[in-house]
């Protein structure tokens, strides 16, 4: 029996963490920040696989542990999807890089330490 | 006489075949190099779309009433091809993408979404984080059993199967 076949009444969904990656982008982050301090130069991406297995659905989803903080106090990181772990990882990194670049354009100056946060290990 | 015939036959063959082959080769080379930049660009674009469709395993199907084709066209025209549209609930609409685009147009300013795909991404990520420390209430509407999760000034409405019904600012 596969873990994808497990169905329990009171459980909404089961996902399997199938990968964790450490991403470094020192040059990119150096340009991103205001001033000469690189507050965060690396981040992690976790890839989860969902239980769907029969369709063309994108079964793999990636999330970053480094997130942007918006004006409401909420935070938003990179997210990506794919039919494979690799596709989801690539999509997640592209999404996060685009999001950070857009945020810098919107802010019209470099990012500060307060613009980003690292979420707890069990929250991404 | 026989020798004459053989000689003339060889002569004819060598005269006709060699230059002909050279000409074909020259024309082929000419054709390859004479493709204009725009043609190459179009060709690349066409291939990119083809590769994309192939990689996404998209099959264009024509139903008797054309519904599937319409839905696929709708998804492509709104930049949602290859996006996890099935995470969205169709609600009172015919298919999920239609509902998603409706809610995107309604709430895009609230959540600073620059496209329907971006709005979907934000909703999916919020769905994940909103389940911790959020306030829950029931929502009545077209879909029964929908619950609203509120946190950090935003909300997300989720159907019992976990699909997203709406996402926006409180």
C-alpha cells in the first residue's frame, strides 16, 4: 500500500516532504539590500508531494523559508509547482527571485533586514 | 561500337549526376542560411509553445459541445496553463479557472497580485500559513461547508475538500 492511498476521515490531506535544498545567491542578495550588509544570502526550499497521482496535476510544490513581509504584517515567500521535484524547485526559485526583484522596484530602494523573515522549520 | 556506347553512357551519367548533386547541396545550404531572423524567431516561438504543451502533457480535445476546448482556451488566454488551477473551486462558475479569474479581478488590488497566476500562487501559500493561528468562521454560499480562515488582515475561504473558493483582504 502506498502512502498516497491513505484516507482518514478527520485528515484533510497528507503531503510527503520529498526534498530540502539550500540555495545560495550572494551576488544577487548583495545587490538587493540597501547598504553593504547581506542580511540573508541563502535560503532553503522544501518540496512536498501531494496524494494526487492520476492526472496531469502538478504533484510537487515548493516553498521557501525566507519570506517577504508586507505592510499588513503577513509574509509571502517563493512558491513553485511541477510534475517533478526538479521542476518544482526551479519554479520556486524563479518565483522567489522575481518576487524579491519586484518588491525592490516597488520600494524604489534596496531592501532592509526588516523586509524579510526566516520562518520556523515547521512552517514551510 | 559497344565500347562507344559504354563510354557515352558513362559520360552522360557523370555529366548529369555530379553537378546536379552539387546544385542540390548548394541550394540546401542557401535555404538554410537565408532564413530571416523573424522566421527563426517565429519558429523558436512556435517550438517553445509546442514544447510547453508537450511538457505539460496537454491534450487538446474537442467535445461534442466544445466545453473542454473552451476551458483550455480560457486557461491559456489568462496565462494559467501549467498552473495548479485544480486547487481552485469552480463555485457557481462552469469551471475553476473562470471562478479564479473572477476573484482575481475582484481582489487583485487587495493582495497586490499582478496576474491571475500570481493571485493563485499567493492564495495557495496563504492557505498553507493561514492554518496556524487563524480565526475560523462558516461561510454560506453556492458551495456548502465553506470555512473562512482569517489572519494578518487577509482571509481565505476553503471548501471541505481543501480547494480555494476565495482569497482577499478582510
